C-alpha cells in the first residue's frame, strides 16, 4: 500500500516537473522571439511608398519626417498612428493614411492642402476655410487676398465666392476682401477701385455699384466708392499729384510773403 502511494507521488512530481519545464521553455522561447522582433536588425523597414497628388509637398519632406521617428527601423515596433501624427505636422498636409505592408514596406497616402486664398498677409486658407501656415515663397500662387478676424475665416471665404460670382459676369474681379473687426465688408477690384459695403444688404449695394459705375465720368480717377447709403453712393477721388504740388508751392509762397 505504501509503495503504491510513493509511486503515485513520484509520478505527480515528475509530471509537475515536466509541466514547469515546458512552461519555462515556452516562456524562454517567447522572450527570445520578443528580443528578435524588437531588434532593429530584424525585419527592418526598407521601402517608403508615398502616394497622392502633391503640388507643393516634396517627397524629401515626407521622407525626413518619417525618418525622424525613433522606431522607424523596425517593422513590428513602428506605430502607424505615430507616423500619421508626424506627417500631419507638415504644413502642406491635410489628411494622411498610413499602413504597413509585410515584410518591409511603409505605405502612406497624403492629401495635400487645397489652397484657396491668402489670409491676413502671411497665412493661407484651404477651401474649407481653415487657416494654415506654409512657406509659399518662390511659388506662383494666383490667389485672392482675404483678411479679417481669424474666427471668421470661413465666413470671409464663403462671402468672397458669392460676391465674385455676382461680379464676374460684368467683367469685375475681386483682388481683396476685408472684414473689419466691426464686421463691415470692404472689397478691392482688379481695376483699382475699392468698394465700402458696410455690414448689411451687401448684394443689394453691390448691384447698385454694377448699375451706377459705368455711368460715372473719369472712372480712372476713382479711389473708392462708399455704398453704405439707402440710395446712391459717395465717390472718393484719387489725389492729383500735380494739384497737390501746386497747393504746396502756393502755401510755401504765402509763408515767404
């Protein structure tokens, strides 16, 4: 009876020892696999594939941004979300999609900012009215210039589209739209005339300009038209340099006398 119990106990100990050995071996194997995976020498990233149509963003800018990430050399440890956030910091980037492709490729699809206008003499607007800053020196951007409070950027862009659509059939092009801090609208046209429209009835006042302007004599001397009236408008004339010089000479002569 005692011998049977002893054999049973020895068998249990042997089985437990075998089980612990198997677990230890498995844990050691997983540890080794982890070391192999996290080693930058194992499964390194060899290819960066950049997709999308890019007019202002260079491939070198994208490459440098990705290479600046700490885990870029390893396929397993590189986080696609981290790559996405890194690329979104580039000024001309609007949207990014990133995925890894086994065994050594990183594929990124980039949507560039769809630039619509200059904003406040330094920044830019995309077609959604969002403000972004990018270096556009050396680029030939034929864009309208818009300005106003930053929180009203979308409103200014939308108003520009509407007003330009109203003016264009008559041969007028807007070069600048300004929304003052008091939310009053001012326009500059390609013919050099400025239009002061005020805060309300903008389209009605603009239609008055369209109707009246062709009948004004000496239009080339007009500096601005103030349309903030129920009827009619006020004309501001450009300063005549010759007349101004005559006035200055007359003033100096009177002083000498």
